[in-house]
């Protein structure tokens, strides 16, 4: 076999049409062997020593090696856990830059670098038979005229989804494509997304991940995928075409199909930790390659790992090589896989330069300066489990955030919690208290009521308590408190009154979400009434419990959601680029200037400071003025939007709302009611008139004169 020196960059395995360049970083290694495995006899291993080393990058070029070649590495060097060093050539290692990975970890003792029961004693058993293999991939793909949709944030509606859960039971998709990237690209799936009106699909982790040892022993699987081992590789189990690089092409085909339908692709990425866990976890890749460069180690005892994530380890973003890995990965997914943005799991961890979350950390500085990554959507989950980790509202101006305060406040309001009105008003009007002071806009708030982590929307209003017994943790896992009103009846029921109230509450949440300033995010299946039977932590439930049951879809809720998404799309006043000011804006149809936003008590008085603190505050009216000048289009065409009067009644009894005086408009027409979503008659109310708003419901009236 010919071996040429090759190049130190790019890292990973790079095929050029004639051969493959292999490059891997390790500052602690004394020798590195590239291990090649035959396609039909994976037990047959050829070892090639990498003799060229530049700037701690070990590299070689091998002619004739091409796509589909399985490989791994063995790193020779010091094994000194107390010093943070864990080199062990008996352990076959996944390439940290592998662009495809074939196979799963088989949980044999050999995949651990220590002897069971004696963490200080090195384990010399060969792990290769039990390890996944890295794969050389074909970099070429016919993108045709693919182009990113580049949908502005304020026009975006995000749909959080799971590749398997979304498509496993969808009628019309061939069985062999269900649960795969190709399944998402299939016409029935594309049709549902486009008819729903979403503009971006946010996929839960698709980086290659590991099924935890503990879950495997319990007969369960890591369904959510927040257990990454390959930051460049699409998870092979989501591929219908094969695992020897075909998963890369299939993923690209999915992106191309979604782009053709005008839908952006956002990836939920987990750069805060890996699947290798703590000092008792397996050695699969980074630990054996260069443990102190890739992981945060305890300063008191370097055999232990700093854990800000609750998973056993935290990636060392203070290291330039770890930071390079993250940035190279992000650029790869944008340039080579054409994704449109990222949602960063436990993003506060990436900002920990030392102990505190640092808003000006190196990671943020690098992202800000990067000509590729800085131009796509960047969404933070703005918290982690470390001290001071809750950072909602504190990320840099370039970042949008999952607004956890929005979720909690909207839930509290609709379940009738007292003293929530002032914060509810702030949240639905764009959370200016969180984002305005540092130059951000309403669309920096990613609003959501539910997500993968917690109850589904249906279960939120159907269960008092979690039911996670199937997870094997005696129902101790998951959130312990259901922050929503649930009719006082658990689970399934035939009581039509209870079912009707639940349906109304689901509509309340959907309508509030889509009428709020900011970017709405819908959890997959919530528009269909999806249930997990009260399980609020389905991370290990790769089964019908977590998959969408399309045959049992709530078509009425689906129609309502579609209508609200379209209503939002038609009216710019619900997609504002700037915060409300409360200042007057002169409109077309009235002589007196009106405020862009105003809040009123149910009896028609403008809210005062004292009113915000009163406990009548389970109900409020909101005027939003669409008569102000708007600009749109590349030529700056000007237009006016409609104006609306919104009435929110979270009480358990109907309530009369007095509408605005004549200067706000002479006549108002009811266009949305969560209590009567299918009303077929037109209801109009004159200026200063009253409208009875049913209990636990909201209505929207449009000014028509």
C-alpha cells in the first residue's frame, strides 16, 4: 500500500477522486495508527502509522482509498488518569471529524479504558470488534439550483420535529422510508408542512449519537439523540439507503426537497458534551485522542470531568482545538449540507470560559467573526445545569433565544395563576424587558408553549401528574410540576364537557402563540393533538408512545392551527420587526392619532399601574394598531395593515368586555374565537359596545369601519 505524506488540513478523511487524505489532531499522542477495515470482513484490520506531524496534526494520503472505506484510529501515548491523560491503543477510536459512521456501540467491557472495579488500571482488551467504524464519504452531490430560502426571522414559523417520530406512522410514505431523512422529503410530509404554513423545520439531533449503556440494558434506546459522538456525521439509523456514506447523500436530498418547498432546515446541535460521559464512561473517540484538549477537567483532580450539562462531561471551549472542532462542524453543515441554522442545546455551557457564563466568551467572538456561521439562524437554549446557568435574555445581539419565560408565563396565565398579567402582557408583546436594551428585536424571542422536553400540548391540559413509568426510573425523571390547567380529570375521558374544555385550552395556547410578537415554535404533532399518555420525558421511548399517531389526528385542531398560521402570515402587525412603543401613530381612517399598542381592563378603562397588580388580572384587552406605516419589498412599497382588539379571559366564567371608544374605530368584526372556532355567522360590535367572552377563551376582533 502506498502512503504519501498528505496534508494536515482539512481534518478528517477527505476524498479527492483518486485517494483519501487522513488528518487527526492530538497534542498528547506519541504515535497514531490509522486502522482500515475491509468492507465484507470488518474483523480484518490493516494498520498504517501516520508518520507526518505538523502542529500536532498527524496525517497521510493513501491513493486508491475511496468512499465506503471503514476506518478508525489507535492513539499511543501516556495513560495517566490522575493527570488527565487516557491514551490507550487497545481502544479503536472514532475519527472526531468522521463525516459518516457505520454501526453502533456494543456494550462490551472492552470499550472502557479501565478494568471494571478499578478505574486506575488500564484495560488492554481490544475494543475494535465492538466499535462503530468511521467511513470515507463521497463529497460530490448534485445540488442543482438549490438556494437557502433566507426567510426573515419575523416571518418565520418554526416546527420542532424528530426524524423518526414525525414520519414513522405517516400514511402515504412507503414503509422502508419511514423514520428516515427520505421520509421527511417524501411528498406526504412536505404537503403537511406546507399546508400547515411553517417556514422552518427544526430537527432534533441528527449528529451521530450513541444509545447509552444503561438504556440498552433496560431494553430502551436513546430516542431524542442528545448523546453525540460524531459532530460531522448524519445519524446512520435515520438513513433508508445505507450506512457507508449513503446517509450523507440522503440527508442532502432531504434538505434539497425542503428548500424546494420553501422550508428552511435548522439543526438542534449538542456541542456542550459528548457520549463518553465521565471518568467511568466509555472511550469511544475524544477521550482517547486528546482528553484534556476536548474536555473540561477538574482543576482539583484531573481524573474527573467538569459537568455543566448533567451528562457527565462538558466540552472544553477554552481549548482552541475543541473550539475549532465546533466551528469546523458548523461550517461543514452550512457549506456542504446546506442547512439554514442551528439551535444550540444548553448553550450557556459554551459560554463558560471559567466558571461563570461569560457573554463575551471566545465562542461568541469566533461566531461573530465567522463569515459563514454568522449569516445563518443562531438559536440558543439559554441555560445549563451549572451555577448561574439560566441566561434568558443575556445572549449576544446576534443570537435568538428559546424564551423559557414566555413558556412559563403563558402556561401560568391560562391555568389562572394570580399576579401573572403584567408579565403575560410583556411576553406576548415581544419581551422587550429581555431584549430591547441590547439592540435586539421582538424576533429574538423564540416563543413556545411546549417542546420535546416536557408534556405535549394535549397532555399539558390532560394530566395533573407525569406518567414516566415506562422510562425505568420509577417515575422520578422529568419535570415534577405541570404548569397548566388540566380540567381536573386525568388522561382519557368520555366526559364531553371536559373534552370540550381541553380542546378550548389547546386552541388558547395555539392562538396565543401565533398572535404573540416574536417567532412562534410549534412542537411536532401538537397541531394534531398528539399524546404521550402523560409521559413528559420521552427521551428513551423510540416507540408508538412517542411517534405521531397520524390516524388519530385531531383534524379540527389541525384546521384551527392552519387558520391561525395563515392569519398571522397575512397581518404584519403580528410580525413586527420593532417593539411597540405605546406612542401614537397616525392612521388612514381616523382623524386622531392612536397608539401602536394599548391595554384595557375588561370594563373598557385603559390599564394603570394599579390595575396591573390587581387580582382581577386573569383578563385583559389589547389594542394593536396596524394603521402605522409599514415598508416591505425591495422597492420599499408602503402599505397599511388592519387593526385588532384582542380579549383574553382566563377566568372560569364568561366575562363582558367593553370595546374601544369611537376614535379607535366605529365597528369591529369577530374573526377568531377559541370558544367557537367554527362559527359560521358574522358577529359585529359597535364602538363602546360589549362582547361576552366565554370562560377560558380569547377572541380577536378586526376593525372594519
